C-alpha cells in the first residue's frame, strides 16, 4: 500500500498530532506500507506554514489544507490519511481517511476563552467536516470525539473509534528510580506526582499547582514534577511561587522524547487536571510505565477509575481534590500500576493500533 499522510504538525515539531502520526507511520512502514508525509515541515512534502498556524490559528490551518487540496499526484496513492482536516470547502480525495484528535466544538462547549474565537472556529469546523464526510470515512481517538462528530452531523456508521497508542517496549517499568530522584533532588521518602504535557489553558497547570498546594499541607512528603513547555509555563511557575510551594515543585521545562521514559519512572503517580482531552498520549505512556493516575472528571479520562488503576477528582474544587488524592496515595499504588501496564499492553500498543488503521486505509483504497 502507498499512503499519503497529511498533518499540520509532524515529529519532531509539534505535540499530540505530530507524535501520533509519527508513531503510526513508523509501525506502518514496518508492516510494509509506503508512507509519504506532508506537513509544514515535511519531511517528504512541505505545505502550509508553521508560523501562520501559530499566529493565525484557524487561518493558518485553512492555508495548510488549501495547499493539501492542490497537491498534484494524489491519485498515485492508494489512500490519504488526514489529521484534523479543515478544508475550506470539502475533501477533494475520494480515498481519504480523516482522523479527528479533538474538536473546536468541544472547546467552545467547555467555555474556553476566547469564546468568540471558538464559536467561529467550531462553525468553520462543522461546515468543513460535514462536507468532507460526504466522501471520506472518519476515525475518532476517543468516545468524546466520536460524540462531538455525531453532534456536528456526521453519520455514526461513517466513524470508527481508534484510540491512541503507546510504545509499550519503550515506556515500561524499569530500574534507576533512586538515581533519577537524586538528580532531581527529590527526597527518597517522598511520594512523587508527575505531569508531562503542554502547559496550556486546557491542561490547567495552575489549577494543578493550586490543588497540589493543599495536598502538600496534608502530606508534606510529596513532590510534584512538571515537564513540558507552553504559553502557561511562566504563569504556572509564578503560581507556585505565590503559593509558597515552589520548593516542592520541580519545573523541568521542555524535555527530549528520549528522556521521557526514564522520567516517568521517577514518579509514584501520574496526574492530569485537563478541562478537555481526546486520547492523551502522556497518560497512556505513564500507564504503560506502570503508573496509576489521578485525573480530572471528564469522560475521556474516567476509564482509569473504571479499570481500577486511578482516581477521578474534581480539580475545580482543589481542597476536596487534595483530600481525595491524599487518600489515594495511601492505597496499593504498585498493584494499580500493574493493572495499568496490563491494560495498555493489551489494548494500546502501537502495533495493534496500526493494524486498525490499515483496515481503514484498505477500505478507503476501494473508493479510488
């Protein structure tokens, strides 16, 4: 099979979409699929502009997808894999598969600011996706995204649920915990919580720090490790200083992907305070490493408690959330971590996920 992959970001430039596309492509190549990647940074075909996407947001995305629509030689590919497509009109490809990682509709319904922007973006999104659905099948990375697509107006029969995955060999329990903690100047007897991801409004890093402040008062032998960059990083640092908790929070900033598997091994528990999520890679990576998780009360994350390897808390009530977290840290975290590891290896290994995508691409190829 000859596949064209179209994404507005691609590894090593970007975050969620970039990493998902890259991971699946690597496994597709190992299975004999020829993959050509088109993104603002290539590596094979360059279209659009990272700068315009960063500065103009939806305007930059429309510019990229206009460029994709004008690509010559699309008929040479058996299928075209499109990540969060936003064509100004509709997909020009009868043999396309559109993977949706998140929606503007969800951000608008969550009340994210600026509301006027997300209202406009969700209207543009609805128009584009409904028209694209006339020619292409869709995949959703979570049940929440699937529900969003149905609300937008897509037929359920045209949507397949394919969650994100994880490299379970790379992200696995391992040695070196004590040495890593010494490097970060974390006392041996501390319970360590870790957040790894983009420091953005939707992730609520400041609310996480506020909650941890209450937890630290209940349990002084705790440390919070926060790794990642984003437009809320400095504000989150300031929040920790203002709350007098900066000595107990380790801000690592952006970390190289080669370091993250070891970084998870520092911790006892993963923590995520997001307002909105699709299928977060960092959570799956942490679970694969054998960490239980404390997460916010939103549908895509509730499985951690349902499956017995996590706790759901309401981060909009920081004091109550801290009390719940304190109690959870007294539970059998190692057993919960073992359950998490088993769950991910059975359901979310990238090889398993790649096979599901291949089935979608083969179906799309029949539409040429």
